[in-house]
């Protein structure tokens, strides 16, 4: 075997080997989400911009220093003339104008300092608004981070239970195939009716359809997890995570009023954002009131100017002529009347403040409603799980009895298969209820901030 043939043979062998995908644990997925999620990165950028706006607003307290420099070159300065005057002597000056020679360069320097003195609270309120907006952006970032982590946890729960449901459907499908074959054989021997064959075939088809639906849901969950973490999850990648069902059940130790009180606490992000939005609207009203008529802004300006043909400091005799000035000014500016626009602006901001308080009340109502709905769903799923647990025990006993009858020769294989299918169906319903339960569990823990439920 030559070298080229050996390489080709090796590559073929390697291509036939199973390719193992990556394994992602829950802490790894959380770390990827916090570092890679696009929405979270955008929220972080918005918070940083708000911090820069706050810093810019604070600079308004201090002075503004402006420097203006210009240099001009004059050509043919000897042509600059001043007409003669009858008062000059000799009288010939009335006939011949005077010619003045100038330097060909002209420099102008202006250094001015402007310091606000009194603004009727506009500077203070403007700074407070930018700081409040920065707090809102920070709270929104934390709320988004909490929401994304909750979504990740919810989808991990869903992916795990959907995987279990798919395994149960595979097992049901196997028994269903065997049952359909038995019923068709019995129909061929005139032992059963055609309706029995159709019923078995329809049941088999329903299981196949459910398997396709569950597989699609599982694929969507994996895709959504990948989007949350900004990674691509292949079919070979494994999500190494098991739900802690003891922790899930522990949340039942809270009553509805306690959970609602926790969800509407001032420390919760959604409540804090609504409160900050109300404060921001109040500051906007105060800012508009400070800009009303007959409320002048007062500022002081200090300026130092120089203008001459000599460049200062670097050229000789630049300071021999009186070409520089020093000025101190105090000015006021106010609007006397603009048709009532400023009154309208104050009214507009006051309405916005009232709406912000209404929004806050709506946020409280929405949170209370979400907690109540999740709480009721959680307890309903818990009751269904208790019912399905008893039902499963009963069906398992039925399977054991049918197995005993079949082994003893008194029972039929069809009855045994039907008992197994019924037991698997109950287990499938149990996984569905756990899926509903975990969705409500994540909703409550996220809204209420319950990191460690009652154990």
C-alpha cells in the first residue's frame, strides 16, 4: 500500500468514527449569556451612554473657556490711503491724499470665560434628570439580565422534559407497532372487527404526530437557548442539566399574599423602574417651571483680547501699543412672551407626570396579576401531578396483572400492550404537567426574587 492510498484509507476510517459534540452545563450557559447576549450588550451600551450624558450635564456647573485665534496677511498695504483734509497744512494736502504704510500681518486673540450664576434650578434639575435616567438604564439592564436568565432556565426545563417526552413516545410507538400488527393478524383470522384495526392505526398515527410535534418543540428550545447565549448548538451538543424537582416542589410553601408582597417590593427591578420614571417626570415638570417668563438666566463673562500686527510674546515691541483689552461682563437673558408656549410646556410636563403615576399603578396591577396566574397554574399542575401519580401507580398495577395473566397463558398480548400504552400515556401526561409547573415556577421566582425557595 503506497503512501497516498494509506492517507485516503485513514481519512475514510476517521470519517466513520462518531463525532462527539460539546457539553454545556448550566453555569457555562449562564456565563455565555451574560457575556454574549446581544440584547444585554445593547442595554450595557445604553447605560454607558447615560453615564456620559450625566457627566456632560454636571460640567454645566463650571465655567466654559473659549479661545479664538485668527491671523490675516494683507497684500499691497502701501495702497491704503486716507483722503486729504482742508485742515491740514500745507494746503497741498487737499489735492494729494495721504499714504499710510501698514504691517502686512494682523493677529487677533480672544480668550473668554463664561460662568453661569443663576438659572432658576434648570442646571440642578437637568443634572438630576440625567442621573435619574442613568439609574433607569441600570435598572433596565438588571431587569433584562434577570429576565434572560429566567428564560434560559425555563427553556432548559422545557428541553429536559421534552426530551423525556420524546423517549416515552418512542417507547409508545414501539408497542403501538406491535399492537397494530397483532390486530391486523387477528382481523385476517376474523377474530376482530375492522373498526378495531382502524382504532389501533389511528392511535399509532396520533403517537407519530405527537412525536413530530415534540421533536419540533425541542429543536426550537435548543435554537432559542443558542440565541440567548449567542452560540450555535448542533444536534451533537449536549446540555448537561437535570431539574431539581425537590426545589420545584419547595415553592409551594409560600402563600399568594406573601408572593405578591415580594413581587411588588421597592427593590424589585420593575417596581424600581416605574418609581424612577415617576421621579423623572416630576423633574421634567420642575425644569419646565424654571424656564417660565420673567425668570432670567444670569451669567458672568470675563474676556481677554489682543489685536495687532505683532505676534504676542514672540515678536519685539508687541506690547508697546494698546492693542489688548480686558473685560468683565454680567448678562441676563429671559423670554418675555412667546404666545404661551412655556405655559403649555409646563402643563404638558404635568400631564406626563400624572401619566407616569398611572403607569406605576398599572405596573403594580400587572405584577399582581402575573403572580396570581402563575400561582394558580403552579398549584393546579401540582394537583394534576398528584392525580397522575396515583393514576400511574394504578396503571402499573394493571400492567403487572396483565403480564401475569399473559405469562400464565390466560391473558392476551394485545391486552398487555394496551396496558403498557396506557401506562406510558400517563407518564407522558406527567412530563407535560411538569413542563407547565416549571414555567410557573420560573415566573414566580423571577417576579418575586426568590433565589432560595422554602426547603
